[in-house]
C-alpha cells in the first residue's frame, strides 16, 4: 500500500499496525512520489529525505514496542514553507530569505512530531503568503495537477498540490483570506480552516496576524477531522449519526460577489442531494454599509501586512516580486482611522454572522466563484463580467477570516472539466456539525460521479 489520491490516513494506519507496511516504506514512497512528480507540479521547495527517514525509523520502532502516538503515527506529511522547522530554512517563497536554518520548530510542527508524523518536506507558496493564485514565488508557480497550465490557487498552493498529486495524505497551510480553501477547491482536495487560533501559530511567519489561521489539506473529510483533532487542544464533540437534521442556511453567492451560475447550481444541488435541511438565506442581512465587504477585508489585511513586512519594503525592493511589492506597499496608505473603521465593520459582520448561526447550524455557499484560470491570468470573465482574479478568488472565503469561524471546502465534482467545491461554515464549538455535514456532502458527490 502506498499513498495515492484517495488512500486514507486510516487505511495507511491500519496497514502500519498490521505490519503490512512500514513507516520507512511510506516515507520512501512519499519521497519517490515527490521526485517523480514535482518537476511537473512544483509542490515542494525542499525535501528532507534524511529527516523523514529518521522520523520513520523511530515511528516503526515505537509502534513495534507498543507505543502508539495516534492516527498520525508514521504518516508522511508536508508543511508550507512559512512554518519553521528546526535545522531547515524558511523562505516564505521570497528571495529576501537569508537561507539560515530555523533554530526551533513552530508549535504545530512540535505537535506533528509528538503525534509521530513523518515530515517529508516544505511546500511552495505565493511570496509572503500574499496572493491567491500561487504563481508568484522565488521557487516558481505551484501547478494544478488537473492541468499544470492552470493555477493551483494560493497562497498554500504547494500544500494543496502535494495532497492532490498523491505525494502525501496530509499537508499544512495557512489561511488569511482563503489560502487553504481556495487551492483546495481548485485542486479538488478537502481544505479546512479551523476557528481562529484553534491550531497554534507560534513559529509561523505572519501575514496579517488578526486574520491568519493554520489549516490543513487532506483527501477526505474524515482525514481532515483526524488531522485537526491531532493538532488542536479543542476537542471535537461526537459527530451526529444522521446529518439530515442539520439546518443549513444557503447563502446565495451573488449576494456577496459575482459567481459562475453553473458553479452555484452545482454546489447548491449537491448540498440538497446530501440530505441536509437546506434553506436559502440572504447574504448577511442587515449589512447596509456603503463599504464593499471585500474592501473592509482589504483594509484590514493591507495595513497588517504592511506593518509585518515594512522592513522588507525599505530594504529589499529589488528582491520582492513586483506584484507582491505593490500590494504590500498599498498598505502604507491605510491610515489608523481607516483601519479602525474597517475593524468596526468587522465586528458588525461578526454580529450578523452570529445571528445567522443562531438560526442555522451551518452556512453554505460555493468556495470559489470559478474554476482554475491559466497561470499568469489576472482577469477572468464570469457571467459576462470581467473580474480581477485575486479578489474574485477570495470574495467568498475572506468573510470567514474576519469572523474567525471554522470553514471547510469539500470537492463538489467538476465544472467545465475542472474541480469546484462547496464551503461550509460553523460557529466555533460546532465543528462536529461542520464535519458531519461535510461528510454527507462528500458522500453525495461520490455517489453522483
């Protein structure tokens, strides 16, 4: 047994514990898969073959001695290259990196090691995690396994590709505006953004600290639940046996942003077919501000990202991708008063979402409003209107970073031959309902193939 797309962490774990395969074999298979496929999809920037072999050897010894660290014990994983691993460089996808090895592990890497996971290497990201397309990095663009001429999405594109291409069954990314859910949707994997700070971010290089979340990619909803439970201190309540009683408020994507009607129809039909109690609700009723929702988000992100990277703008202009530099530099134009107004709007949005989640167990909508465009494309036509790719990709995901609510992207099948996805959103503490509904949607998508 090797990890190919669709091979679950549970199945690999059973095989390990039955002695049908070793952690050393799984690690070697993962490294071989990266060597074979990375030239095509550019998921990894660094493979730690020696570190993975040593971790796998230790996992095999522990399992043989009766020490079982849980479902990730002996499982190959990958982490986004803005998450520190002691002894390895963290480049953040930028030529500004000194190349010096990190002196300590990020908290989430420590948790992976404590759970016995075998970290294979570090994955490609959009420079500084500041882009939704995944095609601006000193290491080159990560590429969609469905069509390498198309974007993976970003900024955690390499982590999504690593799972979608069958290199590893679990990878970590970060999500500030949709940077886990967007590439998950475009590449056809599950992508989970937990509630704010549910997975610790110490040792993860920030972009916009009040919006950043550590998240994960897997091939299945059950694997995402296993990974999340291993990495958080916030236990998930038992999932209900029957998801049909879960009340879902379907937010029409057009109430937030322009969306391909075919994707909206596909995803809404899937949620209904999954047997969930689905009722259409208006997007954020009571939101009557003149500010556009994405403008509020942009003010928050822009100012925070500028403050985080101000030193790079002063010292490294010629070593930063011009597009990323321009986006960072715009943050200096967001005044303290502008930020305070945006923060007040964020609190208002949070109250509206809380009210929606008092009357509905979950909210649902498409994850992204169109399928993956070609690498380098900066505009795309959606329902007869030309849209800027980056802002449109993030338009349906970024609200949930402002509210800090958990959200999961589940593959919904193909639209025009490329992956589309459903996004489910819950209140913190209701992750059991989120995963139960996601499992039902996943089953409905599988049955509809």
